[in-house]
C-alpha cells in the first residue's frame, strides 16, 4: 500500500506536495478552513482536494502516513 501511495504522490509536482503537506500538518480548524477555501473554486479539482483534506482529517493514521511520505519525498527533492 505504501508503494502505491508513494507512486501516486510522486505524480504531484514538488510544489503541490509541499502545499499538501503544509495543509495536513496544521490543526483541524485550519484544515477545515483550507477545505472550505478549496470549495470556493467551484470546480471538480477544488472539490476533490477538499474531499481529500476532509477524509484525511477524519483518519489521523492515514494523514500521518501521508505526511511522513511527503516529508521523505521533500528531502529527496532537495
């Protein structure tokens, strides 16, 4: 599962990975605000990203795993 998740995250450009990590390490009210802001775009991409942030907020173990992978990838990008 981790390899598949890593492969999926690698499809994002480094700036998108960095932004996702920054959003996921914030506290719940900040993540809720980020998801709300994404919904304001009123497009499918914004809705999808808002759903991802919300889903990961509800599943802290998955959120920690993704943050860890994104951190590892950030070091590799440097």
